[in-house]
C-alpha cells in the first residue's frame, strides 16, 4: 500500500520549494568541492547554476519519454513511470555535473525493466540504442549499482496507472457517465505529461490518477464533480475533501504549465557541462579509464572481460538522445 510505502515515507515531499532547496544543495556542494581553486566570479561562469541544471534535466526527461515510446518490444506504462521516478529521485541527491543525465537515463530505464518484470536482456535493451552497443552496455551495467545505492534500494514504485483502472471500474459501476472508456486517451495524455513535472514527488498516485480522470472528463465535456463529492468521498470530512480538491487542482495546473526548454539554451548548457563535469565519472576521460584499469587489476578480472570495456572513446555519442 502507498500509505505505508518507502515512496510515501522517504520520497514524497511537502512542496516544490523543498525540492528546489534540495536540488540547490546538491549544486552548491558540487561547486564547493570542485571549485576550491576558482574565484567566485569564475565559478558562476564555469559551473552550472541550479536553474541550468533544472533546464537540462527537463530536456532529458523529454528524451526519456521518447526513448521509452520508441522502445522495442513495446514498453509497459508501469516501466516508464518507474523509470521517471528513479531519474527524478537520483537527481534530488546528485548533481548533473557529477553524473551526466544521458548515462543515468538509460540506467534508470534498464533498472525499471527489471523491477517491473519487463524481461529484456541487456543485449535486447541496447539494441534500442544506436552506436557502439557494447560500450552502451558497459555504461549501463557499471551505473546500475550506483543507481540502486542512490535510491537507497527503495525500488518499488506506486504508479497512478492502477488507481486509474480502479476509478474507471467504479465510474462504470456507480456513475451514469456514458462509455467511460472514451476517457482513456485523455487520461493517457495527462499521465504522460505529469511525469514531466514534479507531481510524482509531491502527490499520491491516487491523487494523480483522479486528476487525470477529471481532466479527461472535462475534455469530453463531462462533469464528474458530483461523482467525487457525493459518491467517491461521501463519507470524508469537508477538510479531507478540501485537501483532495486542492491537490487535484495543483496537479492539473502543473501539467498545464509543461513546456519544452528552449533548445538553444539547452545546447549552451550541454557545452558548459562538458567542461565542468566531474571527470572521474566521465567514461571518456583518462582518469576514469585509469580507475577502471586499477579496479580490474585489483579484482584480477581477465582483460578480455565483456563486462568492462576500457576503450570508452565515443561513449558520449552512444547514449546521447540523438543517437538513442
């Protein structure tokens, strides 16, 4: 149940201000650690600001959505929702300057496939990525444990898809609405957009599901207000009903405000990121390759191991959105 889940206890936050503070904290900590020998003015020009990190992540959330949409075999909605949760959670406690989102994105989707029991092998998975698939496989597998650690191994996700089905069954049973199935396209459209917001970090899956159903009904020129107040929450107190109505209103408002970040601005941010990212976590860098060689020597793994390719040149193209 969501009410007793790790998602409710550890990954549902009070408001957008709390999320912004947490993200800013990661940004400032990275700059303090890696910018010790740079004066304050140069730091501003060299490192990404919290706003730039948010714009970059919004762009990569769009890439995540498109990657999942094009995936073969077709990916269940639950996998997509879980991947979004993982991606958003990871960057609440990490900076994009530490771990590039193009590498974490693919790892989030791959881990979500496993957790949601969408059985695809790593070979099948990277077949959806253009470029050197062995290198893509190395990046994903080497980041998988890191991702689980950063998620505190809270891998079970409560998505809004099941509550949606519950609402539709209830509407068919107790409501006079004709052909409730016609709401599905509007619901799917809404849920696709809600994952491009912070809604899943702020609201319960059932609240998001109800917002989706009400949005779809309004698109069909239908009004379900009486269903919500007189049937669904007939026995709830006025205070609880007011909280629910406000949550639904805010979720719908967040979805209405979804827009793509300016492409040229994102391009400039990505160039800036290439200069300021942590080279220890950059598979293209010599320091990363040396660290991997040392790890292999310590573990006495044969040099021909397919789990870790030392030649990581060009990996930035492998997992780049344009190549995926």
